[in-house]
């Protein structure tokens, strides 16, 4: 479902920017387009995950372990 929502959003952004095919864009234009899509797309629950204290604490612990050389998956 999430991938389907992203596909619809991506198509909407292509239409908004009058892009019929990504092949018509230069490398630089593609980079700018993908950056714009990524910055403007908000997945459902994305903000909740980013603000969840448990997620933040887990990410912090993982970062500390990785800095110490202990790979955390």
C-alpha cells in the first residue's frame, strides 16, 4: 500500500512538472526532480515515527554502538 501511494504521488509530481518521461530529463534535472519529490513526500505515520521517543532512543543506542565498532543491524 505504501509503495502504491508513493507511485501515485510520483506520477502526480511528474504531471505537475510536465514530465512525460524521465528519459527527457538531463542528469541534473533528474537529480533536482527526485530531490523535490523526496523532500515533499510525507509517508503516513512518518512524523509519528520521527518523534516517537522509543524510536529516537533506539536510534541513539544504535549510533553509539556503531561508533564503538559494534555493528548493529
